[in-house]
C-alpha cells in the first residue's frame, strides 16, 4: 500500500499511543520524523517511480530505533528503507548510516 499523508499520520499516531505521553523534545523528534518521511517519500517517488509503503516505514522505524539503542544492524531489507533510515539519522541525530 502506498504511503499517503493520512496513512503516515495514522502510523505515527499509533506509535505515540503505544509509547504514551512524550516529553516536548520527543514530540519535536516525532514531528521531524513525519516531515522527513514525507519529503523522502516524495523524492523517492520522483527519482524511481516507486512508492514508499507503510510497512517499509515501519521497518525503517524499527531499524532506526535499534540503531539509537546501539544494537548492531547488519542487514536492511532494501535500498529504499536504508535511505529513509539514513535521512532520519543524518537530519535528526547528525549521524551517518552504513550497513
């Protein structure tokens, strides 16, 4: 399923519900995740003609949180997911991402 803006908002709203109340700093990060995901989705579609799906975004968020928790990530399902994780890490955390 293609990731449209409503799907993206619902996905991140579900993440918020799962984690309960978040501090203001965390809410800013969540806003950045949403904005960066929309930008990445649009750029990826323009460059490749492929859509970013809800499932791919979910996989990317899992990898992103594993990296932030300093878990080793040795495999990423595809280049699209790796690119999204790389954008988040660079723009939010000032970190490079390589697998």
